[in-house]
């Protein structure tokens, strides 16, 4: 067993300190040590997008990032989207459009969608489909997800969280 490393980062707006082994993935630390189980493990090799998070404004697969790499960084997980009991507009639109079923892929789609709307607040359907190409869903069909993202982009609520 290797020596643990102290990591300081801002996670979902909170300054956070944790211990991890240098070999541990961010996904593993988020789920097992920090108990942020909204981040899902799908493939564990960067192909499905279920573990997507936003690191310093960039969408990444947390299964491909070592936890030690987030030192002194800002990280947003799906747990950081809602504001208390108030859902983020994307979360609300996913519910309204029934853009989820089993829930394994949903956090990744939400984070990818947020990263898209942060970068491009007025995407076309083509933009959404292209941006979400790194996320796999085995249950819903992508049309409902795309419609939810487009509806969120058009919502006045989205302008207030931008």
C-alpha cells in the first residue's frame, strides 16, 4: 500500500480536503470516500460518460482522472447542480421530458449538458447531439434527452443560473 496524499480542492462550492492513494481514480474517491454516489460507474474506461464531472470548467470522465490531479482545482459533480431543494433547470427539464429511466447514465448526461450550456447557451439540436455523443444510454432513447437540453437552454430559469 502506498502512502496517502492530502488533496485540497473546491468541490461543489465547498473547500474540501481528503486523503487518497496516488493510484486512486477520482471516481473511486468521490463515490467511496466522499460519498458522492450521484457520480456513477458505468464502464470504468472512459467510454460511457456516466462518471462525467466538470473540472476547472472542463468536462472530464472521473474514471480517467487520478484524484490527486484535482489538487487546488474546482470540481462540480451532479450533487452540485441543485440549489438546496430547488432543482437545476436541466434536472427539471429531464424530469418534465421523461429523459431518464434507470438513472445510471443520467448524472453524466446532466453534467455533459451543463458543460455544453456553459460553453454554448443557445445550442442547435446538432450541437446537443454532437456534444452528448460521449454519453451512452441503454434505456431511454436520446430524443427525450436532446429535447430536455434544448428546452432547458430556452428556459428563463437557465439564464438565472448561468
